[in-house]
């Protein structure tokens, strides 16, 4: 999806797809925003590090779950499932 405000393509929301959804649920990782929509907030590197906690999990699907003071975020690429055409990277908060 092209994001004019950011001036580049931003990753599509993909919480509905992939095997990582089941794994996320099994690991008690609850995302604060599960709806597709425009970017509401950009957090700069000067602030992002202050929001991180000690919670993080490397998911077998290939992505990483990072706990922040705002909730969990999942990022990275997922491994392809047979017949899966979704190759978008995940970036979800």
C-alpha cells in the first residue's frame, strides 16, 4: 500500500493471514490494533527504545514478537506456507 504521508510503501496489515496467528494466540500475545487502516502515529528512534520491555519471542513462523509499554508488536517476514501467496512483511502494533 502506498502511503503518501510517509512517501513510501508501507507494509500491508496481515493479521488475518498466516500460521503465525495461531502461534501468537498460543503464546498469549495480544495485539492492541487488529484493524487495517492508515498509520496513526510514527514513533522515532529517540522514543522507540524507551518503550521496549524485556518481553520478546522469536516465533517459529519466522517473525518476532516484541513487548512494548504500548502492547505487543509483531514484525518480520513469515515463512511461506504451501500454496500461500502472501509474501508481505509483517509490521503490526
